[in-house]
C-alpha cells in the first residue's frame, strides 16, 4: 500500500477544525439568507473553455484534465466565472437583480505557503444586475454583520473607487498612461511604504511636486464625510473622479440607511485592490488584530458577469476566504473550540446495564443534547472515562445498579474529575445547566 | 465566448434545489452530531495511488490528471477510501472507536442517466474500530432517525448478514464455490424474479431440490424474531451461519435498547448487496413510495479501513446518497419547497422613502425574518411586486408616506393579491404569524 498522505496544499479537516468551519459557514449562510441571497452550487468541474482566458498570468495554475470521452475539463479556480456561466445559461429563469451566494472549494496549483492552499474554500456573495449604490452598500452591510456575528472584536472596511486614484494622478498633471503607473505603485504601498512609492513614482518620471501631491491625496484618512469633502475640493475638475465621489457619497448614505455606522468604514484613496476586473467601488476589511493582511475584499465589477451573455451586467460582490477566516479565528481564539460535537459520554457500567444506559442516552438526545455512548460494554469505567476524555467530550455519565435503583445518575466532569449524583429525571437539565455555566 | 454549459452529468443547483438540499444536509448533520459523530472533510483531490486498486471493474471511471509538478492525482470516487487513508495517516490522534461523518461530492465518469450523476453528493457515517453489534445497531438507528426527521412517511430497513446466504447454500448441499454462485444469483432477485433465480441456479448445476430449498429459505420474511428462529432451525448445522444469526440477534437486541422498533426493520435473507467489501451485517432501506430502488444501504466491512495501516479495523457504516434523497423527496413532495430564502420583499415607495424602508427591513431581520429589499428606488410598486413574485418571495411590504405618518405598513400576499394594513410595530409579528398560518 502507498504511504497514506493528503495531496500537498490540500488539507484534511478533522473534527475540531470542522466544527469551527461549520460554525463559520452556518453563520455566514444565516446572514446571507437574512438578506435574501439565494444559494447556488455549481460543480467543482467545468469545461476548460469556460474557465480559460480570464485569469491572465495565473491561467497556468488551472488544474486541467480530460473526461473519458476526451473532452477538456478543469477544476474551477473561483466561483465568479461559474456565476457568469450560470447567469448566461439560465437567463430565462433568473430575475435580475439577483442576489446569490455560493460556498465551496476552488483549486489553484499555487506554491503552498502559510495561509495559501491549493484547495481553498470561499463564500461568495454577489448582487448581479444592479448598478444601484444600494447594492454596494448591502454587500458591505452583509460583510459587517457577518464579521460581527462571527465575533470579530474590531474591524474596519476601507472603501475606495477605481476612478479616484486615476483622478488624483490626472489632477497632479499626469497623462492617462502615467496614471495607470501610479495605480501600480500605490498597490505596493503596504509593502514598500510611502517613501518607496514616492521613489518609484519619481523613477517613472513623475515630478517631485506631482509625486508629493499624489501621496498627500492618496494618504488622506479620516471620517468618510471629511475625506470625501477634501477629495471633492481637490478633484473637482476631474469628471470621472467627481462621478466616483458622488457614487461613494451615495454608498455612504445607503450605508447609514442600512445601519452600518461610520465607525465601521473609512474612505481610503490608497486602496488599490489588485484585481483588474473591478470597475467601480472597491473595499477591503482589515483588523488590527491580524496585521498580516486583509480579512476579505470585494467590489463592483460590471464587465465579467456579462462575458458569456455578451452584454455588461453590473455586479457587486465579495468573497470571504473561509480558510483565512478560519486561521485568523483560531489565532485570535474566536468561535467554538470544540474537539467533539458530543457534550456527554454515556458509559456502560456492566453488560446488563446496556439497555438502561442506551435509554438514558436516548432521553438526553431527545432533550437536544449531543451524546456518545460506550460501545464496549465489557470495559471498566476507568477506560471509558479515558476514552471520553481523549475524544474531548467534557462529561461522562454513569448509571450503575445503585443509581438505577435510586432513579439517579452520576455526572462526571472529565476536566476536573468532579462527580455529582443527580436525580435521573434531571440529568438532561443538569447537564444543560452545567454546559451553560 | 464558448456556449455556457455545465459539464454533462454534473448539475447546477439553483435556489429551490439548494434550499431543499441544505435542509437535507442540515437535518442529517443534526442527527449525526446528536450521536457524537465527528465531522471530517478531506480534499476532493487525492494522489492517484491512494485511490487505485480498490474499485475493481469501476476503476476505469476514475477522473485522473497531473498536478503542475507531474504528480498523478485523481478525483475521489467515494468518501470511504479517503477515510481509510485518514485512519492510517492520523492514527496517533484518532481515539478508536471513532464515529465520523463526511458530506461532500465524489466523481465517477459513469454514463449519465436518471438518478446517476458524474458529480454526486454523499453523506457517510461510519463507526471505525468497533466490532460490537451496538455499532451496527447505532448506524441503523441513525438512518432510521434521519429518514424520520426528513419526513419520509414510511420506510423499512432490510437486514441480513454476509454468512447467511452462504450458509443457506451450504446446508442445501453446495460446496464453497457453488455457494458464491448462489450469492450472485440472489443478487439479481429483484431484476429476474424468483423463477429467474431458480432457472439460473439449475443452469449452474444446482439440483432442482436444492434450488427449491435455497429459494424457500432466501425468501423467508416476517418479524425479525420469527425469521431468525426459522433460520436457526434450518441453518443450525452451519457454524458460520450460526455465528451470523447470533450477530443479527445481538444487533436486534441492541436496536430494541436503542429505540428502533421492530416495525422499522426486517431480517431478509435475500438481501445480497453488491459490494464485495462487506464482511458482516448488511442493510438496505426501502420505501414503497419509491419502488424504483433502495433509499440507501450500508453494512459492516472489516477489511477496507485497515488497508493503509496493514491491520484489520472493524468498521460499520453507510452512505446516504444526497442526490437520491433529493430526487425522491422532490417526487414525494417531502421537505421545504421554497424558491427563495426571503419571506418578504420590502418595496421602496419612492426615493425619499428609501431610508424608512431599509429601516423596516432591518427591524424584520433583527426579528429573525429573511428579507429582501428593492434596489431600484425609482420603479413603481407594480414592477416591484412583480419582481418579488418572480423571485418566489411570498409577501411584499409597502411603506408609503401615509403609512409612515400613521405608523403602519401594508402587507401584501403576492399569491392571493390580498393586502392588509398593520401597525408598524407589529409588522414582524404579523408576518411571522401569516407565515406560520
């Protein structure tokens, strides 16, 4: 037999990891459905031609193969291109604007590294077919509610618009081509710092004065209201920038209506976001508890979803990286840290007590408590306690002949070793209380 | 752009299908965790050598490919072989007996047909590392509770043991080799009928008298107690059959203890189950409402899980075919038939009512109701009602200036067209009541 090993860069999720992951997924699903997002699942496998020509340099990372009839297939590398396919394929059934979410794995043959996997899970939410700033605001509201529900103590969403960096470059006297160079330089701000960006701009023949003005504007920070007002003053002559500012102001107003306080987001002109497919507002959520990078990001992309149907379909959305959320929550100790779904292990005192013990387990399950039972009725209690403890089950229950006769049961806390005897009819309630406490 | 199409044999799951599927998966997870089964997720992709040599004739159905470093990979075709890999790979972390469940897709390049897909979802539950009949009984209890919780009105589990058909052949005077021929003939009983099986047996040089006796025993039916007693009488001379009967009797006793009534299962000697890896008890659940085939099946397989660790690890388990359950539930009209997760569509009466409408949506969400809001505030109400109806949302809410001034809102039932005005503060409660009614 070959050595048992998982594929490099693709992870097995054992019980404790899965219980946290399920908590994340269930929480996200609840918030998504609260806003009427419809679930969609597409196959992990697509025809290769569906996925080709959309990833640029990363195209080489696609896993490709052939089916048994020689047709070219590939593993999806995101859930956005399949969404575009679905929007075109089922156009008759889908009532736009369409809120859809999708949660599942995607695949890229990346070099595995900390936080980067070849099989990675994403939870996507998109509003397809609406150019309304209400849609952008709703996506940001969903992410805000989601992170709150997951228990993140502190986070803020940086908000920008594609046409603002361009506008800053243009009002600083740069032409269209030089402006896109500014975009690339700003994208490196976190890596090389303001001085690095300044040096890079000057090296690409931007004047010192222009570079200084660009940096001053790009680094504006403060309340959304103040930053928008300041940008309005500075960019008032650039038509596209003014439209972008008006769009951000409308999104900001919608965020207020929808219940996202201004403490939860900032207008941040330096936010570039790598993906070239964004066409409007872009955003990225950060937390000071996770300085290594952003928690998630998204934005408006009005061209990609219409690719297969041959018409622009305005869309705004974001993807939660489930692996990222998982890793951060583990590190910050947020969310459940359960090794086992069961809260109690019902021992079997002796073979002739089997029926009574299974009956007790049944009562507890009917009361909504997850319970595991001993399977080897000829083992001593000590071994059974050890088994329960090894599995990470917090409590063991004992129903010996004495307890049975007196209508009682013993509840043993496996962490402290403490035991107490409670009336049989109150075991479920006692256990539930203990768990809550 | 290529024609937008999903890969043949792999299905897109749109909202209504997904809402039913999620209901199935959530229900199964709840029951599995109620019994302390731990969730496990393994990657969809495995090293090809992990999966090879275990599928017999079906091996050619595996999807194979190479990663970017030329390593041979494959898509998993079930969740059992990955379980065997995990048991060997993490043997130090896993406390046996180990209850684990896994829910996810697997892949086989089958010829697509009604109910047979190339991407198919399964929910597996297995108890690894226990030979106890309590384990077999628990798996049957889990399937019984699961189907009840899903709302199946009627079903029964057929129970048999691998050594019973063999024993029947042996006591009918056949040698070991002829006995395995009997097994193959019985497996066709549903297809070719008793007469067909009889003819096939006789054609393979079984005497008429032996064929008659075999059929008589194999077709025994009745209460578990009666069938076991009758088989005991007939097979008392065959040691392996006696051991099998004792095992079924122990499972039957455990089923009583665990709360599965004898109306929910039958001992059925004719149940063969195709898979050759079963070594002990086998079972299959049928419902007369779905005469096309079994709902699910499973059994004890003591050799496969130990393959990678080089030692037998007694295991019993089953797989729910999620696609099968889904198709049957759709046909029998069991489970939710929701087109959209949202229960109400909050219209926007006019642009200046946007904030008030979004505020109402927020109140409803806080009350636990899934709500969708209009995104185009400049559309008439008629258009918005139509949009809500097309999306399958049952109610629309209207908050015009009059309602707002009077502290009221209009609740419109989109199926009947009926409208009523309720105090604003009671909208959430009124909507919840209406939904319940």
